[in-house]
C-alpha cells in the first residue's frame, strides 16, 4: 500500500466519510456525497421552453411557452441544468446556508456533467448574479461567483464578478410572481466592470431559478450594454407554485 493510500485508509477509519445529503457512508467519487445521491440529481432535458427554459409538464419538443410568446424576456436563452428538488435542493441549501464547502466539488462536477449534453450559446463573458455586500460578509462567499469560476474556465472565457452591483436585498420568500418582480426591480445597477460588457455576448449565471425575477432584472441591466444575454442556472424549480419547498431566503 502506497503511503498516501495508507494515510487515506487511516483517515477514513478515524473519520468515516459520511454523505451530507443522506447520512450514509460515502465510498464513491466524493467523500461527502454518495454515488446514490449524486446519481439522483434530476436533470432537465429537452421538454422545456426554447427561450426561458421552463419545464413542460409532459414530454415535448422545445418550443416557446405562452409567456415568452406574449412577452419576450430580456434574455435570448435560459436553461437550468437540474430540477431544484430532493438531493440537489439539499446540496444547494447546505452549501449556501450551512457553509458546507466540501460540497463544492460535488456541485461543480454535476455542472460539468450536465454541460456535456447541453448546447450553450457562445459567450465572451460570464457574469454571476451579485449579492449585497452585507450578505457576502455574513455568508462568507457568493455562491454564484464560486460556481461560475470553473464554468468560465471550462468555456475559456473571463468571469466579471463586478459587472453588476446589488443595491437591494429584501427577501423574495412568500411573494407571488408579480410581487417578486416588483421586489427585485431596481435591485441591480452597473458595477465597476460594467463598461467591459459593451458589445459582448454575456452568459449570466446563478444557482437557482425560481420565478426568474432576479435573472430577468440582471439581464435587463446587462442588455443595455451587451450584444446578447444568455442565462444558465445550476437548478430551477418546476414552477413558483412549489415555493413551499424552498429554503428560507431563496431570492432568485
């Protein structure tokens, strides 16, 4: 047995690798997420709106939903990689609110695997949805920025974490779709890197898409400078009507 293998064996004996999502022993790819939980992340595939990415209730080919036909959103394309439910929702919650940073490798791997089957529009820049500074101080990090970094590296493009600045942070929880849109209106203003967006193809990234109010407002501000705006999120809900499942201060 190699020295590093012996050390790992001893470490696992003293501190057994436990899956943070189900509590079982994790003897797979990740020390804090078992293979069963990782494989249960539910991917969103082709049965979605071709513009906003809203999942359709029945299998169907991509086509614009009635909402996008009635009013074009401020982005050209939007997709969520996974359904925000079960182990995926638990992983996001533990990462954001309990600072279980050991799950970063799990979530990043899930993103990379999902991207293998998804054709993302060409982009020049990645812009993560910003948080207010007080929230960053409290949490210690902006999950959108942390997850967008490897994404930018994969696409070989630059990430601009200061292109936008968030100036409002009233929680969205408990609001209906109209209330969420009104609550987030004016929440984002140009940041110190905003000028670099001029004429560029921008990919906005966030962790969870709920009603879409946040990414729509970000896209609206970015669209004043960018030549095109696309949106990618780690996960999205099946609809705001399921909001009873959401964690305490989900704001997307």
